[in-house]
C-alpha cells in the first residue's frame, strides 16, 4: 500500500510539474521564433531594393519587414501576410510572382527576424491592427481591396484582424479553431484550456466575418488535424472555399504543385472588385 501511495505521489508531482512547465514556458512552445542572418538580409536587400522597412509600434517596439509596392495607375490591392510560428516572413518575398498587381506587406512578429520585443497574442493582434491602419490609408492602397494571408499561427492573427477591420478576403493556410482546441487534441491528458494565456480563439470570431475566405489544408497534417480546419469553414460567416491537398503534411504544404493555383485565382477575384 505504501508503495502504491508513493508511486501515486510521484505521478501527481510529475503531472503538476508538467502543467507548471506548460504554463510558464508556453511562449517558447507557441512562438518558436525565426532569425534572419546578416548574409540573408544583405541578399534580400540586393534583390528587393527599397522594400525594407522599419516601423515603430505605438508602444515603441521596433518592427522590421518589407513592403513591395505595386506601380500603376490608381490605388492597388494590398496583401498583408502573417507567418507561422517558426517563420521569418521574408521567405515570402520570393513568391512575389504569385501576386501580380498587388502590393505586399510582410512584417515579422515581435522577436522574429529583426523585429524587437516579445511575442504574445495581445502584441501580435495589436501590431496587426497598427499595420492595417497605417497602410490602408496610404494613397497607393485601395482600402476596399485589402487581402489577408495567414499561415498556421498566422491564420489566427488574420482572423483576429478581419474581425475588427474591413477586408476583401482571407487566404488561410492550415487554419485551426483555437489553440485551446488544438491543445485538447494534442495533449488530451493536460488541462490546456486552463493553462493557455494565448488561446487565439478563431472559432468564436468566424461566424461574424463576412469576407470571402480560401483555406488550403494538408490532408496528412501531423500538427493541425484537418478536421479542425473543416469545422472552422463550416461556421464561417461569408463564402468559404476549401482546397485539400491529400498527400501533403503541415511543413511541406507550400511545396506542393497544387498549392499556388487556387491562391492566384482567389487573388484575381479580389483584384476585380470595383
């Protein structure tokens, strides 16, 4: 009996220790961060001259990114991109050809790339609102044709922004219901709903968003269960289209041959909005 009690105490201590670890270390698990080496930065400056930008957020934090403006007659559509939890958004610069006639705004989260500060749900959403307000009022931007694109964690940031600002459409790559729901599926033995400080609850916002949405998901996603994405689409408040790439996993989804065509078609539809 004493042995059983001892084992029970050890098990409970280990369980509560794991809970404490998740509570105090969750930022490091959610926001993995991404660096931008000096050599890579110099190469991007060479390939995309004049597009680098540095912005000071309202709280004084310096944000770093890129703005590729489209030259042409009249205001142009704008795509604002939000990356995944381990992504430096400068990787999207080389995908410029998929967005003809569209300006692109790529700014790293706090603590990512060359951006200062520490990431959190509150900070990421605040910065997204700041970027939208700052660039939607620029004379070369058509405020009625602003597109949001978010990958994985970035899909939740895009949804949060769309719930507070008018957008013409959203492109969501591997979207999920919420980090709470994702935590319940990945760690069913842990009380993740009680421990998470950054829930990124897209499910509660989706029914009120009327903007059209395109979701692209991996049929073999080992990180975000495809059914989570499907449930989000089923309650979306506006037109929603799902493209599932059967053999793809979470991290190779963007490398699939079928990935870019639906995105290009969706962007073309938004460009034709009058």
